[in-house]
C-alpha cells in the first residue's frame, strides 16, 4: 500500500489551465509518480483523483462506484451550488430504465439516414461561409451544423436556437455566469422542453421526441419529469460538446498543416482520425463527475474507503503509456484505440453515434471542399472559452483557400 491518507499532499483542483489544448503538466506527473492522489475542489469535500487508464476504467464502469450517492453528499465541484441530478446522477437499474426511453434514437438505420442530411447541411454552411475571405469555424460552421442536426433529430424548431443555445451553454458553465443565471436558464429550458413533449403527446411527428413519448406510453416505466430530463440531456450534450470538439479538431489539424493535408490526401483515414482526435483532445476541463465507492476498493495500491469520492481524469488516462504507444503523438492510424472520449460503462455517451457521424461528415466535407483551408494569419484568429466544463475555441478564424463546397462528396 502507498502512504496513509493523512500523509498525502492535497492539491487544489482543477489545476491551473494550460494554454489552448495543451494538457496541464500536473496530470502526467501524477500519472507517473502518484496515480491516486488527494485533491480539493473550490467547493465540496476532498476527493481522490485517478489518472491511470486501469483505475479510470474501474471508477467509471465498476458497480462498486456510484453516481447516485452524489445526491446525498457534499459533492466535489467547481460551482457553489450542486447542479448534479437527473439521469447523470443515476445508477443501474434506475439509469437503465430511464435511458431505455430513447433506445430508438441512434439505431444504425437512423444514423445512416442522417448521413445524407448531415452532408447537405455541412456543404450549404460552407458555401455560405466562403463567400467572405475569412470565416469563423465556430459561429459560421460548427455551431450551426451541430445545432441543425440535433434540432432535426429531436424535432426542436431551429428558429428557437438562440434561446436554447444560451440555456445549453449555461448548463455547462462553471464560473462564466452566476448561480442565479444558471438556475434561471435551467428552469427556462425545462419549461420549453416540457411544452415540446406535451405538444408531441397531442400530435406525434417523425422525430425523436415523438418516438420517446410513444415509448413512454408503451412501457409506462418513465415519468413525465424523467422524459423531460432525457430530452434536455440530449439537447445539451447533442450539440454543445460536439460543437466544441469540431473546432478543437480543426484547430489541431491546421496548427500543423501536414495533419490536415494527410486527411485531404487520404480521406479514408478520417474515421480512425476522429477516434484518435477524441483520444488526444483534453475536452473535459474538470475531470469526470465524481463517483462514490460503495465498498472498500484498492486502486493502484491505494485503499479507497467506502463512501469516498473519486474523480476520474480521462484526459490523461487517454495518454497512459501502458495502453497507448507514444501517447502524446497523434497517430491517425492508431489501432487499437480504446479511448475514453465518449466515456465508458453505464454512462457511456448516449449521443456517441450521432457525434461520430457529425465529426466524420464535417471533416470529410471540409477536406474535400477546402483542401487549402488554413488558420487566419493573425494573433487574434483564435479565442478560447473560459469558465466552462469543456475547453475549446470560442472563435476560430479560417481562410478558405481554393475549393468549391458544392463539389464535396462523402461516402
């Protein structure tokens, strides 16, 4: 066993932010020298931070670790209020029961049908964007692309996007807004989604909300409140995280133009490149949501006593040299690639199939239509989000170069 808890150094967490998409150096040091360490967040009780792949996998997928226990504890967190709740704070079998209401959401048939629509949306957006010498890869492409996709899937009116975009961003904010603003945004989104659900109950359409309402009626296993929570979760996670990851990917590809040109020359590599970028990009700014040990568990030689909170650092687990060869190098042909980019276990990202589709199509269309794409040649071309649960560009000014978006084709 390692040294007793009383002798462990307690570090402040999250660590001071590294610039851009650099990974904070503390992670690598801890993974090597102290893979199970004590940390204290701005609010809540102290926690264990795990940084090695095997320990992260255990924490996120082993039934000896609970999310539901967080509802009864002073959860380690970065906000004064504890906003944990809903489906993300459930354990099986409750979590499984509620999640089953959207089992029809991301079937292979549904995803295949969405591919053609995703290509059309991406091409149309680029066609509009390249009418100017420069365009913003965030506001002019990534955000409207992911917003239109999730709106069409769920059946949310796209003309309402400015409202729920604000509410969704508030749901992933930490220090960028006040607690009152966050509660107000959450309440507004709840009322909005509840109205959509009620409307589909009166008049079904060909969309996911209608399918979930039908499933609720057939099974009678999910309450109205739980159904609203699931729709809200999909709406927020289905657009905000992907609309952040896509600019992250584009930034990394253009930061070293050889990376982008590799995909231009070999588009068949794009699916595996998406997986590698999911592994490589440190999207989470504050670690995964805490899990509580329901019994004594040993991780990397350290006893985690029952009732202790554990935070899994997926961003550094994805670069564990025990699992990934040359983990700090981008390898678009990496195989195997068992990354945690979409999580693992019961809380594996529900929208992973849609996110994969969107990211692949976006890169296919970009590289086919704009082979000369590059970052604008000025210091202010890239701005970065602050005070959010995810990290990524707030703006990404691009120069199109040569190309014609209407000629873009994807397989």
